[in-house]
């Protein structure tokens, strides 16, 4: 994935899981959450090397963390310990999110930016705008320090939920990137690394996405 990005002169934000990996976990964790352990020296070393080349590393909080600051703080500290640097960005696993709780949980964990706000099953502007904003805390009557950037497009939108031919998929990607660019918008897109393998075969869509982003005019 990073090799393809580098070819197009792009650098992404890589969200990394900081929870427990392996088989010694509860059944729901094994079913829902990633299996790798960020403390693995080979993984940590690879991520450190990517940061020296311009990639950013963020937190990919576990599915149970969306309303639990204790879990999120622990996972954030685990990733930071492995990288040897602070982490301030995140996107919730499975896009599991609650308007009243998740941003406050991220705030309590010391996170400053979030890219969770999107639809699981379709592309689009969930908050009706292509902009980064600070959510309003209605209880405290003030802006939260967390900055939220909406998720507009995800790989599964184009393969699992939408029925597209390669040509129509490319047209759909172009439509959304062009829409964002036309309003000088600030959004995020999501592509999972494992989908580039032969088992999924979603590499073509990712390459199309990178080409569209690379060719888009910079405001």
C-alpha cells in the first residue's frame, strides 16, 4: 500500500490497533478486533521507518472503546510506547460511534483528531459538509478540542455494498473526489491494506483512487 502511495507522491495516515492480539482473548474480541500486536518488534520497526518517510500514524481504537476512555487510553499508550512518539489522531474500528459519547471519550484519551464520521454502507457526507470541524459539547456549552474530519468514501462502499464494474467503479471514485475538490473540501477516505491481496482483489480500485487524488488540483 505504501509503495503504491509513494509512486503517486502521496502519504496517508495509517491507523494502528493498540489492543491485545493473538488467541488469548475473549471470543468477541477475536471475532471483531484485529489479531496483530503492535508491540511486535517487526511491526513497530516497520511503522517507525514509515514515519521517517512522511507517513503519519494514528490510533485504531478497538470496537469496545467507543464509549470507554479507560480502554482507549490504554490502547493509545500501547501504540505510543511501540512507536516512541505521541499519537493524536484516530478512527474508530468498524466506525462504531455515538454522537453523545465517542468524541468525549477521545477527548478524555488526549486525542485531537477523528476520522470516524461516515456511513458504513454507502459513500456520502454524513454531516452534510466536506469540512473539518470541532464538535459542540452541549453539556459544557463549548467546542471540544477534538477536530472531526468526515469519512466520505471507503473501499467496501465500492465492492461489498455497491455493485460496480471496473469502469463504473472508477466513475464513482472520480465523482466523489471531484465533488470534494469542487468545494475545496476537507474529508477522508478509507482503504484497508489487506484488501490489496489476492483474496480480496481490491487493488485496482485503490490504484484508481490514488491516481484521482494525485491528479486533483491543489487549492
